[in-house]
C-alpha cells in the first residue's frame, strides 16, 4: 500500500513542478509578481494588483517577495482543486456561448445567448463589451478574453 501512495505523491510533485515551471517563465526558480499575474491570466483568473500582492504575501514564507517551489507546492497543493473547479466552470460557461464550437465567441453568439437568458441588450452595448476585452482586435473573443469579460460582468453585478 505504501508504494501506491508514494507513486501518487511523486506524481503530484511532478504535476506541481510542471505547473511551477509554466509559471516561472524565465526559469530562475522563482515566481515574480509579473510571472504570477501572467500565469493567472492565462488560466482566466484576472486578479487586481493588490490581490496578487496579497497572494504572494500569503505564499511567500521567507518574505523575499517571490515564490519558490517549496512555497508554491504547499499553497497550490491545497488550492489546486478549487482553481481547477473555477476553470472547469468557466470553460462550461464559455462553451455555452460558443454555439458553433469553434473556440471563439462572436457578436452574434453573444447576442443570441444573452437574448435567450432574457437580457435585453442593444447591439452597441454588446459591441462595446467585445471591444473592451478583445485584446487582439479580431472582433471575437477567445477563452481568455471571454473570461475577462465574464469577470467584469460579475463585478458589475456585485456593485
């Protein structure tokens, strides 16, 4: 039985190590503020600068301003399930809007789904919504752009 849990533990460490390396863009063994911000955005988790600094302060046990692997492993091992659940929920929402399944949400798809939800939005307000988050200016939303829009919409609803 011990062999099985050791295998699972080694597998978990490899998973965390791979994730750490994907966050640590310059490969220096530390995750900086900017690397953390970019990594979170790449998984659709747009946080304020204050939230990112708070996260670093929470994880950074040696208080050197960066996150090393051991600190990362302790924090993310506890929080990975919650993060994955948020990502899965966001993918499900994205797929609801991506009616044709091509990996992008168009103006037409956005208006169709909002209309089916009973949201009466003008064409201009939907166009404005897309423009605010369409980072590559292609007129449609990829997963990361949509996630940014969804977060903005939910933040506005909270106010």
